[in-house]
C-alpha cells in the first residue's frame, strides 16, 4: 500500500503500526492542521468572561483565590506563541482597580509587548509557579501548525467520545531543543500531551498539555475542554484545569491546582489607540 504524505508532515515523527494506521494518522494531522489555521484567527478576535479559582497548597495549608476577569488571547510574534491577557474586575468577590487599556499592551511600533501581557495576566496569581507561558487554553493548537510539526513525535491513539463527539486521540511529544516554549530563565520547557480530534472535520474538542521546565523541575498538566458556541459557529474553550508539581519528588503537601471557566464569548471592539472596550451585546445562546 502506497501512502501519499502531505509536504507539511515530512519530517514529523509519525508513530503508527500498520500502513492503514499511518494513513489515518497522516490524514488526522493534516485535517487538524487546516482546522487550526482557520480557527486561531477567529479565536484571537474574541473576549470571554473568566472565573479563575487557584488553590496553592503549601505545607498542607491551602490558600485560595478566585478572580473574575475579561479574558482574551494575544499572539506574540517575537515568541511565536499565544499569551493570555486578563482584565481582572474582582478578587475573592471584591472589586479591584479599573478597566485596563488595551493600548498598554502594545509597543510604539504596534507590536505586542509580551512582558506587559504577562504582567497583567499574572497580577493576581497566588504563586510564581503558575507558568503564564503555558496556562493559555489554546496554546497546544500551536504545535499543529505546519512549521512546527517537525519538532514533534505524533502517535495515533484510541477512538473514543469526548464532548459528545466521536473523536480520535492524537498524542504528541516535543523532541527538539531549543523548545518552542521557554522558561523565564530561558530554559527548555518540553511539551507533550494529547488532542481529541473529530477525524472527519479536524475539529479539536479537548486537549491535554504536559509541560516540564527542565531548569526547575516544575511540571504542569493543563487540560482544556471545548464546547460549540452556536451563535459564533465556533468551538470555544469552556474549562481549563491546571496542576503544578515539582519533580522528581512530588510532595502532596505542596501542589497548585487551578480551574478556569469561560463563558459569554463575544467579539471585542478595540484598537491600539483606544481603551479596551467590550461589545455591549453578548453572543446569544
């Protein structure tokens, strides 16, 4: 059986057993890549309401913080990946500050200022162990871009049902250094995990991202579930769960768990010269 492989997949580590599985894996990756190419610009034009609960357990004593924010994702070309921006309104039920201005996120030449985006996103984090480079719900989709596929080994997983959709699991593992994601100390952050993909359309309905900071030993597990928003005609992230632990020794008395829930997705109206103004009319459900 001869297999025609798309040019973008040449160099990617496609790990499959039979020729039929290899063909299915190639087709799955190609369709998911097309989906991501169309999906990312659409998601980047949206803002959502976010309720973010953080539990930081230190020496067996938990600290909890709940923030409510407007949330959007911003692509930072200098880093080659997405960052999350939070405009936080309440912390543990108490109002904080005023609305931030979107123009503060941009440099004079119009490029995104990654340091400012990260500062705003992490302003109310309980711990510096919460990695602002990886706790972005759509970040794993970046790895399916054609220019990034050669960095990963890809393995076909089981058929199952997620979010009410018949899907196929696709596992990934980053193999090249320097890695796409870098730590604050410019160390490798190695990525692996899984996608759950509709094999017919390439739609991604759930992801699991496992990230390891080789410098500190910090490991993050970030799981995202998507749901279809009929008003927008898009699958949008509705929940992201995060767990952070230090390796090689996992201390159950020192762990961070976070849950973000997203709702009320709508298109935003803003420019680099204007205040961050949200659309007055939320998407109907």
